[in-house]
């Protein structure tokens, strides 16, 4: 599918099943999905092509999360546009994200930098500890990377 255009807009309640489906397809953390926090990319005929959100954690940290694009619509700048719009709307810093290590270079383009465990807010420290326990022998490109944008 080659797209000439798409629209980025705030998600609507009726988008939630498609958001959840995209999250599953992208093998992304399916927890804490609140449609009210999402931006979506929509084709001219109304098909949901991609999504992303800013999550708010109990420790006060904010996370760029759930960035994914439908397989047939990838490599067309949709994820980049969603990220840019989320960053524009969420000016408060710092902003964190978690991704597979292989995706670090993508987020570096937006100003995110990898951080060490000691720099992480409590939420990300808990997730990082859990990932280390469950994925001790994992491929470095698949290991969890926590990044921060100041």
C-alpha cells in the first residue's frame, strides 16, 4: 500500500478496537491502553494505519509509548509523524520511552538518549529489573532499552 496522504488526529472511542489490534500486531505492551491518550493516523477512507500515546505513571514520569504502524503502511513516515506530533503536544520534559535495543537509533533522531539504571524513574527501574530476569540471554538488539528526552 502506497499512501499519498493520511491524517493524524486524536483517537476516538470507536478507534479503540483497531488500536488494540495494531498493538497486538506490533507485539507491543498491551497494558494501560487508554484511547483518550492516543493519536492515530487514518487513511482518507478511514482505515486506522498507526497510533501512539503518552502514558503517565504513578511516579510522575511520562512515557512515549505504543508507537506502531500497520504492516502494509510501514516505511512511509507515519510513525515519524505520530512521534513528532506527540512530542509537539507533550512539551513537558523529561519524557521517557522503552524500546527494543535495535530501535534506539530511530529514537535518537528525535533527541532521546539511552540512560543507565540509576537515571531511571522507579517505574522504569521495575520494568528494567523484570526484563533482565526474564531475558538474561537475549540478543542485545532485542534487549530492553530505556531512553530519555530532556
